[in-house]
């Protein structure tokens, strides 16, 4: 009798990096449910109900996933929100919405998911952050604050859960990737990023997904780790 299939939830799995993570997990035989802010016409058999990171009911979502999959072994918190603008130009309510969505929203999901991950016996929680949280970027004080705070949150959570339940908690920090989020960058901004990046290009969602799957599924002696996947942009 073969090993039981692992079961995963990926938030923000409808496009970009999240979609690539869903595909990579599915390709290796993991049963995956993903969330989307809007209803989806494609792949409805894989998608959970629409979920908004700021306003959704985290416990209800986790309950639905557990009932659907029979449990949870991996949770990848990929969904987030971005709003740019220098601190004197970005309205305070927009600044705090970015912080609250990314930090409070992921905190509530992690809190709700922990009982299922503990019950797994080999639970894994991965938070998708950003190199912006490590190095900062002009016009991104809100996003940098939220993503930086996620690292401290994850490391504390790793210490709270590792010894007693074996749940691993790690952070993935992608660099600049060709997705919907970066399509609005002008040519000059893109060139500056490429010039700073040691590998001389933007990454792909599939490259980030490989790193996410490694950290979430294969790196079984890693917890509290931050894996930077940015082509050398932060060097």
C-alpha cells in the first residue's frame, strides 16, 4: 500500500506565483485546494470558495478545506496586497490596509490552520514574503513593513510549534518575477532592476514555485528559515 497523498491549501492560487505553486504541488501528487478573491470558471473542482484575505472567515475556510481533503499537511500563505506610493503621498488608510491585509490576514489563517497542521504529524506552514521586506524599495514602505513583519512572525511561530508538534514554519522571499504584479513597471524601472540582479533578468513564477515546494515539502529539517529567491538582487 502506497504512502498517503499529502494535502495542501494555497492562498491566492488563481494566478501568478500562486498558480504556479498549485501546479507544481499537483504535479507531484499533492491534493490541492486554492483560494481566489473572485469566483473562477476554470478548474472549479480544485478551487475553494472565494476568499478575501482581509475580510474572510479564516476558521470557516480551514474547516471547508479539512472536510474536502480529509485534513491538511501543508498550508502556503501566498495571497497578499500591494499599494505603492512614497509615505507622504500614500494615504494613511491605504498604507494601513496593506499592513493589515498582509499581516493580520495571514495571522488569522495561520492561527486557524495550526490545529490541522499539528494533527498531520508532518505539518508545514509557508509564508510567501518578498525581498522588499528584506531590502526595502522606494515607494514601498507599507509593503516592506508588512513583509518584514511576516518574517518575525514566522520565526516566533516556528519556535512555538516545532518541538511539541513538529510543525515547520518557513518564509519564502521572492525577488522580481514576471507576473501581473510587475507588468505595470516602466521600461526604465525594469532595466534598473535587471541591472542590479546578478543573473540579469526577472524570475519566472515556475522558478519561485520550485523553491516554494522545496521549502514546504522537501526541506524537512528547515524551520524558521527564510529562503531568498531573487537572482541575486539583494547581493
